[in-house]
């Protein structure tokens, strides 16, 4: 016979099972909204995402960079090209660095806030004494974005950034410190020009020895000729143009001294017209193993002695030649034969009287 306690246990089992099913159903259907997030209540621990640079790449006309203890310099768009400017010095910009600036800065966001206390700015190197100042322009006199860039984050995947006039220090999601940590010359292109040697239409070459007159050649139907119709040495001219188009400078010269550089009043060593644009290589005085040089825009550089071998060792007297065949009179052959001795005619493969 079943005891009273056993009967109670048997009745309790269905109750427990039913309670478990009810709880499961409540969690599955959430009829009271207990499991729904409170969308209108912000998560205080969530990172703060702020757009630090809202400009569009296509709208950017200039960057202005100021490094601690140095003057400001600008990178300016000029048509389809970019120029690096500092004071009166202007050079072609290094497009690899420009592409990184225009690629990484527009739409830059922060992942979180490091601090909002001005007393902590020096810790993150975003104070006025340590920060790299970056201004981005889109055509107006006032910058569209003004950032003070500090040190990189611990993982080097980001950088600490402060907006001008704001005490908050943000962790930028990209390490833009690596974009602005270069010197002015690092933003200048070491290619003084960029032209296609195959697109060259005209070239004027001065005698490296300073003795002969300049030689001019014009490409006609792919063939180099002088204006008077003499043929140019195709291989020598094309080789010179190829090396000239790939010429790289060793360093940049700010405001060269006219007397020391020897550039003032110097005539171009080589002048090239390619795709309607004029290019010039002006060579000045030698300074140890380098030469002062300038381009058609007056930008001054130093070029290594090795890079200028293509001009200094140029076989100038072989650049042109007259390969026209002199005309021969119709009876010249008969006259030559008449003047030959019989044995001489046989030696040249000509019939003699003995063979008749």
C-alpha cells in the first residue's frame, strides 16, 4: 500500500515539470519585454564614436602641416597634380604620401575617448608643445578640419587626436601620426619631372665639353632628325631621353646661393618638349660628388655625379651624321675599268682581255 509521502511526491513531479515549461515559454516569447534592450538608455561603457574629419577626398585642396619647433608647410592641389610649398620654395609633391593622406583622413572616426582633461594633454602628446598640427582645406580660407595629432596608441593601430578648441582626446581608428611625421623634403618628389620619353617631340642638347653648338632634333614619324634634315643617332638620343625621364634628385636646395651653385644665368644642358610641355635640365657647379641642378621652373636640387654620367659622358660628336649616298655618274664604272691594269681588273672580279 502506497504511503502518504509517496503520493505527495508523485503529485509534485507534474507540478515541477509544468513550472519549468512555463519558465521556458516566458523566456522564449518574452511577452513582458523583459529581455528587450533599453534602446533609449545609452550604454555608459560603450566606446564613443566621433567623426574627426568629415571632409570628402575629392574636395580637398590643401593640407597644412606644422611640426613642433618647425614652420608650417603646405601640400596644395594644382590641377591634377600636387605641390609641396614652404615659403617661396615649391617642388612637385610625393604622390605616394599625398594618396595616403587623401585615403586615410576623410571620414576618420574615433573608437573611444582617452580623456577630457586638459591637464592630461601632455601625456598623449596632443598639447600645443608636442602635437603635430594638421589643417585640411577644401577651398575656403578657413580649414574644414583642424586636428592636433599626438602619439600612436599602444598597438600602433591608432593615434591620439584632439580637435582644435576641444579638450577631449580621442583614439583615432587609424594611425594618422604615421601620415604627418615626415619632414618637408619627405613630402617632395625626387622626380624633378615626369614625362614619357616616347612622347618626346623635340630635344635640344648642349655640348658637355662646352665647345660645339647646341644640337636640335625633332621626331618625325618616330625618327629623329635635325631641322636641316640630317639624321640623328637614334640609339644615343633615345637612351639619353630614357635616362633623363627617370632622373632622381639626391636632395633639395632651398634658396641656393647664386655664386656657389653656379645656376644663375646657366644655359640648359638638355631641353625636351614632350606632349606639349617644356622640360629643362640646368647643371651648375660641382659640390664634392654632387652637382647643383635646376629644372624649367627654377626648382633647385643636387644630383649625384653618377646620375649625370648620362650627360657628361655623352658622345656628343656622334649624335648626328650624314648617311646620304653620294651620287655617282653613269660612266664612272667604265672610267674606273679603263684606268685599271689588266691584272687589277681580274683581282676585282672583272673580265680581262686574256679571257676573250
